[in-house]
């Protein structure tokens, strides 16, 4: 926004001056305004300069306040994660339960959902209790693996649809 006012100021000053030499005489090479001899023009230019400078000062103050609030929020987030806060913030990384769910399905975190579904179906087909009922140990193991796969898929599916983890 300051650039617009700076441009407007230069345009207005050049419009008031009839030639480049008049503009340099009126504003000087540095852009500082000298007296034009017309008291009304000088008053208007002083008012414009004050307005532009106040706007700049207010903008700078807003930017400093915004930066301070961001630093404070970052400090609060850092203090929360250092104290072992259970609240999840997307900027602090994915929840451990979600990472475990992806690992259970043999996928990297953030794999597309169709890939998650395909891995789930493939692993469930391999480890389904009905296919592995030859011995009681094999049946028990395949039941545990199936339960783990179901829980992992449910966790990822809930995360994908709601953005939250099921706390139950």
C-alpha cells in the first residue's frame, strides 16, 4: 500500500510541476520538497506529506505488532510441545498414532488414500483368519494381524475424512 502512496505522491508532484526543471527546483534531486512560493500549494503538500508519513508509521506499527504476536504464538507452541501437550498442531508434525497406522500398512506417512486402501486389502487378504486357520497358533496370529490392520485402516480413514483421530 505504501508503494501506491509513494507513486501517487510522485505523480502528484510531477503533475503540479510543469517541467522537469521545475520539479527538480521544487522538490530537489533528493525528493525533499522546497517552498514553491504558493502558500496554498505548500499547505496542501505539507498535509499530503503528513498523511503519507502517518500512514507509513501506522503500517510499520501494525507490522511490528503482527510480528510480535507471531513470535508469542510460536513461543506458546514451543512451550506446549516441550511440556508434552497432547494437543495436535499440524505445524508440529503428525500424531504418533497416525504414523503407526501408516507403518502397520507398510506405507510412508501421507500416502494417497487409494494407495492406503489397496495396501489394506492386500494385507488383509494375506493375513485373514479364514485363510490361515491351519493351526491354532497361525489362527491367533492372523487374527491379531487382521485386528491391527483394521485399526490402522480405520485410523487413517477417520483422519482423511474428519482431520481428527478417533479417541475411542
